[in-house]
C-alpha cells in the first residue's frame, strides 16, 4: 500500500492531498491540467520537498515531516516517467536503458530483466539509436524501459502520453497495458484523459485545485460530480467492472455486471477475464416497460436511484442494476416527466452492444 | 622553412597557450557552476571580479600578478620558500598570466552551456539512482562538453597572442617567455627586423585561423553527437 499525505505551498498555489494506492495495482491521479498532479508526483518521487506530511510505501517511511525524515530521491527506488521522456541525449537507447540498471544497489533483487523489457516494449530495433532519432512514441517506450530497469518498487507515470498525438497514443497504450500485466509493480498514473484512465487503472484519485476530492475504485469515482464536470457532458458515463462469462461465435462477450448480463464487443475475450467498460450516459435509453422488437442487445432491469438536473434541458438518471453496480443515463427532462421517473421506480435500461467497448485487465486487480 | 628563433617562439606560444588552458578549465568549470547553480551573498561581486580581466589593461593584470606571485609576494614567496617554485619571469608564469587573461572567456562559454542544460535530465538521473557527483560526471559534463570545448579553443587561440600581462609578469626572455607576439614586438624594435616581423605576423595569422576552424569543426561534431 502506498499512503500519501502531503502539503506544499508554491506561490499562489497550495496543494493539500491525501490518498492511498494498493500495491500492486494501477491508481490514476485524475484532474484538470494545473490541478497539482505533477507537483504531487514530484513530491512523492522526492524531487521536491513537501512542507509537511508523510509518504509511506509498503511500511517503508520515505518522508515524514514530524520525524524530520526524508529519503533522498535516488534511494527511494521510485521510477518516474515524465511527460517529456527526458532521455539522455548523449547516450544511445541501450545506454539510457542501462543508466538506472547500472546504479541498482548490489543487494536489491532484480526481477526485471533487460531482455524482457526490450521485447515487451519492442525496443530491439532501436537499441543502437540516439534519442533524437526516435519518434515520440518510441521515446516514451524507452523512458518506460529505463524506469523499469532501475528495479523500482513503484512507478510514477506523469502524463506519459500527453505530448503525443492521437495515433502515437494508440501506439503506446497497448505497451502500457502489457507492462501493467507483466510486472507486479504498482503504478500511479497521472492523466487528464479519462479514456486512458479507463483502460489502465482500477482505482482513481480525483484531484481538483490541489485537493483530493475522491479516492476509490473507478466505478465509484466515475460517478463523482466533479469528475463529470471535468470530462464534460458528452463523456459522462458510469464505469462498470465485471468478468467474462462466455464468448459467442461472433466474438461478442457476455459480461456479468451486478445482477445484469451485458453483451460487449471485446477483441479476443477469454472467459474469466476482468473487463472494464464505460457506459456513456448519452448511450443509455430508459424504458418503463420491457420493450420487444428492438435491435438493442442489452436490456437491463434497473431501479431509479436519483434524477438530477444536468446540462441544458437534460437530466441525469442514476440507475441501480444490482450489487452496487450503477448506470448513468442522460435523457431530456421532458422524457423524464412523461415516464414519471422518480426514486425507486423500476425501469429498463437499454444499451446498444455496439456502443460498448471493453478493456481487458488480464491480471485480476484488487 | 622557419628559423630556429621563429620555431622557438612558435613552440613556446603553443606550449604557454596549452598550459594556460590546462590551468583554466578546472577552475572555470567550478566558477561557472557556482555562478549558475548556487546563490550566495556577494555573488554579483564575485561575478564582476571574474570578469575583471576583460576590462582591465593587461599590464594591470601583469602588475597584480607580480605583486601576488612575485618571489617576494605573499603567494609567490610561499611557493618559492616551500616548493622552490618561481613563477615570475618563467614560462610557467607566462602560462599563468595567459590563463588569468582568458579566464572570463572560458567561464562565459561554459556558463552559457550550463544554463542551457535541461535540469529535468538531472532529475531523471536522480530518480534512476545517481548521486550529485555521479549526475555531474555522467549527465551534466557530457552535455556541456561543447561549451567547454568552445571555451578551451577560444582561450587557446587568445592565449597564443597574449602580450601585456605576459611581458609585465614574465618579461621577454628568449626561449623562456618570448612567445610569438613578444618576438614580433622585439623584431619591430630591432633595425632590419621588418621581414622577421612580417613572417611572425603571418604565422600568428595562420595559427589563429586554424584554431577557429578546428573549433568550429569540433563543436559541429559534438553537437551532432548530442543530436542538436
């Protein structure tokens, strides 16, 4: 477990954040640009001195202002990947990868092997190249490998995809997923893109103006009002996590979520895999009777938890689909009135299978 | 092609200039580092002091060196008594005077490249387990190598021609401190020395040009290595 409780004042900006992250596991630090995510990363890594607080990693105290204790950044064994890669320009890719590896203390165990990292990140062809000969995506992959080979107890990824264009992001994301599943190294992933968070993290810490607003599993935090405000009305949606129950001939997977079964499109799904999906609120239709003769694959029995006003003439309906699983639906306020939606009313939620894309987590996350 | 006296002056110039650079570099790197990376009381005064040789007449520098490093001076006397080292009126003294004169040039060149070093790279090295000295040697030094090289070559080229400080502190002794410019000056003072002066001037010119070309070539090669 990583436990963080830090305060830092920098001019006008003040940070006062507290969260915990499971180890292993991927925890996302999510918030708008300028909310203090990168500052928090620097503080945890030990590159910046906090004013007060504590950082404890697996019972190892790295910083404690009350005890005047602060482990130097180079002894924390925390690997950091920065937004701008920060590869050493005078060293080859191999030299960069070796830099941290050479400085690992003799008594430190070395579970991460050079060859494994090179093949996992697909760096075999570029080992002899210099950083300026690499594409943006390749640079970030080298930076990831370099951090991994320093045998870290924790990886801090500070918006590693933010400086890349969309195509490059899609190129690097699968490597991040592989890395997450291949090594049992806990990861704190900083991002202001919720789709990245959805693909990589199981826990989310919501940060706004230097304060932690929420800290919990992604399904819970995805419904937080502040998170909805950050992602914007079109990207609002509940995140659901479930396991693949069966896969049909056409490649559609049946996912068990709460009491419901959802049919989802997943590439190469395997029974038992943990899947995370986001059901966008705008993609959910609410019906008061069970409909028939529709193309919609997913018809889920639900109970209205709340109906709240949303942007424009819409309302956001929160639906309980059993075992604490929740859906969000955005409908017009007029539709809500005509259907007579009120708390505890039993309804049906309709979701097109084609609108759902599942993200595979091959290692069951805690 | 060259007369023995010319060869002597040429070699002496090259040797004095090379030794002046060797004196210079370690101190210049240290001073440049202090001026870019640290904040201390009297930093501005220190900065001005380092740049004094640029604005003072070289004769004044030579005179100050004589006062400090002369056989009866506080430092020169101590060196002479304890180690039998004499600097004034020797070629080592000429190298010292040359080094002091070109010191601000070297500091300036190194300082500019130090200011351009991305501190983020040093931070990255720190998270990868590198200590302060390790980071300096493995990251900072290679990154400022073009600046060090540029400073060294400039100092070398300028050192070939140092006149005022050398003649004041080390005098004009044939075979010991009579470098190219001093030999040229001496030739001009001698009747029928015009031809010799012209030849010495031509040698100086070629040397200076060669130095600048080599510097440009080396810094290009280094920058290519760094990928800029």
